[in-house]
C-alpha cells in the first residue's frame, strides 16, 4: 500500500454528514483514507459500525479512528486513568467492527513528573489495555500521537519508546505538533528525514510499511501549539515533507487536519504523486 491521503473527519464538502457519507465523499474526491473522529466520545453502535465498514470496503477507503480527547494515562486520579483505559478499549472494539486498523489518542500530561516516570506509567497502562484487546482477539494498532505542547507527554522519542515496549503499538506522527512543540524546528527536508530515519531505525519495517501521519499548518508560540492553519497560510514546508516521505518509501495513511480538510489533503496528494 502506498501513502494514502485523507481527512480528519467527514470532508467539509460532504452533503451527507454521516460517516458513510464521508466515506462516499472521500471516494468522489479521489482520496484514499478517512480518519473517523470520536474525539467527543464514541457515539456509534455496532450496527452503524458495520454499515460504515461495508461502505469503506466497497469504496476501497482505508479508515483510522481518533479516540476521545479525555485520555490521560498519567492522571493524579486513579478513576481517570481507569476511564482513560476504558475509552481506548471502547474505541478499539468499535474500530474492529468497522474494520479500522489504527486507533489514535493523546496519551498523557506530565503534571510536572519526569519523562521517565510518565513513560513507565503509560507503558504499564497500555500493556493492560493490550492484554484486554489481545484476549478478545482484537488486533487494532494503538497509536499514541506526538503532541503539540510542552505540557503534554509525547515527543518523538517518548512515542517511539512506548511502541518499543508495548506490542501492538505504533506512533502517530503529527508533523505540525512536532514543529510547534520545538518552537519552529522540524520544518525542512533534512529535519523531516531525521524524524523518519529515527523512527524507521528504532521500529523497522513494521512501522515503515504502516505509518500514520497527521499533517496541517500550525500556529504556535512559546508554549507550543495554538491552532491548526490552512497549509498555504502557514510556514509548513509541505513540498519538502512530501519529498521526504517519498524518498523513504513509507506506506500507510497521511491524514490532513487543516481547517480546509479536503483541499489540503488533495494538495498533499497531488504534491506527493507528482514526485513519482
């Protein structure tokens, strides 16, 4: 599978705002992927999940899912950690019914704890989640996302390390977030290659053949991410990013999170395939 491009949520131009309508619109646009956004909670039953999965299979659209935002595996309150695990498990169960391969989530906040301590806790909690899913025969890939603020656990090294320690886990690399949390780094061909090289070196072919990227322009300040921007209204050197992805031959999904979703997804796709 080459790099497939799609949108984070139903395309803006879709008259039918349902997930099935989103899948059909993705096909009409000649894009290849859709990330289902369960960010406010999983509000989809099993019957609906099967219909969405059938539509995606029929139209040959690759799907991923974003789990709810309210996940913090390093919470000070044990009930919030339990609730966070449950949200990942619930999203994963619905995802398997749909036929989704990857579940994306923001793993944790530091709360002034050292990185090593948070990593240890996140690994422990995700190991418990994985045990539940494995026992059910659920092989969806859990993808902690690189985060956009210094208060959020999830720089590139931390995210890679989780994937090394917990089977069935791979990173979701958000290039905008890495750019924002480093206050402007990771925005050139060489720096994009550095990200891809480091991840490939640590995780090998299981990642190279199955990447999941988030891409958009981003506004940032001293504390990191502020908001997503349309690519051409931002400083994102998207042509260099596409060139890096192409030269590494990565396969998987590139999901656009720009405010003008499908226009920028198509821009990225066009830029990428022009390199072939």
